[in-house]
């Protein structure tokens, strides 16, 4: 994975959390200039730094690493949806899946009509 991509994701989540680079650096135990270098893709964060940054952003490190080749907003929305599903049992997940399938069919039909 490109270090520029990781930096971009860090910046997106930092802004969502309304943190400055300095705030994030303090929470992660890292210098704010290092945060800036990572966000710009100038430095590749170590695993320890990446874990500290994810903890400071209160997100899983997977959210910084997974690349769906989607817009950043779509990628964040998918992560948010995933978070909602994590604590559901199998029966609930089956119901949600059925609802999502039906909803996507409705959306596709609506898009065809327009």
C-alpha cells in the first residue's frame, strides 16, 4: 500500500474528528511535524506509530489500511456501516443483508427510471 494513501486516510479521519495535526500528535504520542510528514506521504509510519494514530483517532487500524478504490467519503461510509454490523448476531445479519439487497434493487430501479 502506498504511504500517500495511508497519509490521506489519516488526514481525512483527523479532520472528521476535528483535530489539528498538533492535537493528533499529542494524543498519539508523536510530534506534529511527523504527523504532517505522514499525511503528505513523505514518511511511512511504523506499525507502532500507525497503531498509536488509530488509537488517537478512536478507530481501528484497518480503516487506515483498507483501500476499496472508492472516494474517501464512500470509503468512510462503508467503514461506518461495518461498525454498525459488528455486534449483530447471525440472524440479524441475515435480515440486514436481505434488506440491503432489496434496497439496492429499489435504488437500481429508481436510477433506471430517471
